[in-house]
C-alpha cells in the first residue's frame, strides 16, 4: 500500500521525457560498444595488446548500474524534477556528451572502451588531449553526477561517483602502466577510452 504513492509521485509530464533521455543514452552506449568491438579487431590485427582485462567487467556493470539507477530511483523514490537543478544538470550532461564525442572523433579507430596498445603508433596529442591527459574521464565523471540529477536521483549520483572514482584509480593506473615500458612512453591505440556502457 505504501509503495503506490512512491510509484506515482513523479508525474508523467516530467518523468516520461527523462526516461526517454535515459533510453537515448542507453542506445548511444550500445552503439559505443559496437564501435569499440570493431576498433578492438582493428587494433589486434595490427599487433595490439590489451591491458586491464580483469577490471573491464566491473566497468561494464557500474555504467549499466548508473542507467538502471537513473530509471529506478526517480520512479520508486518519487524524486521530483526541480527546474533549476534539472535544467542545469541537463546542460552539464549534454556538455559531457559533447566532450566524450570530441574524444571519440579525435582518436578515430584508436578509441575504445578497452585499454589497447598498438606498437609504433604515436601518442595522440590533438583535440581535447592538448588540454587534458584524460579528457574522456572528465566527461564520465561529469555525466555520472549530472545525468541522475536531471531528475533529482541524488543517491544514484552519489553512489556512482564514489564507485567510479575508485574504479578510475585502477583504470588510469592500468593506462599509465600500458604507456610505460622501462620508463619509456609507449604509443597507445586507445588508452583514452569511454568506459563500458559509458
């Protein structure tokens, strides 16, 4: 009995467009995974080596959980759409998506959700990589906070952010190890990756 008000607390006028937004993001993540699979084949065909395979399933699970939380929390907990917070968060999420695709466009076939190194390729230092070492992870962190807050899903935003920061410590350490060989910088195929469902 007590669960019924919670399920209807978010009005369709605000929740339905938000669920459509999450659906679009999920479709985009699926497209990323398909693209990453093609790029993985491209890298491996050129002698690429994968690093950090062990933490990859955790990354997939975490980014999937983000989208699930964005759907479940506003619906079950009755999180409202707060215009000032919601529109601001949406602007940040859109900007983060723009940065993500700037990274993808800059890296081309070297972009991936996995950590792959192809021998002989130079380090990418154009586009957003002129400004930041890991611009894609700036986008991931920003989106992980902003996307849930579009509909006030603060628990999802907090939980994802904490777990994501812990995972990024592992991920970035893995990338740094992939780029270093006896103190020498090695050339990455796609070490600036987007995360898994992210």
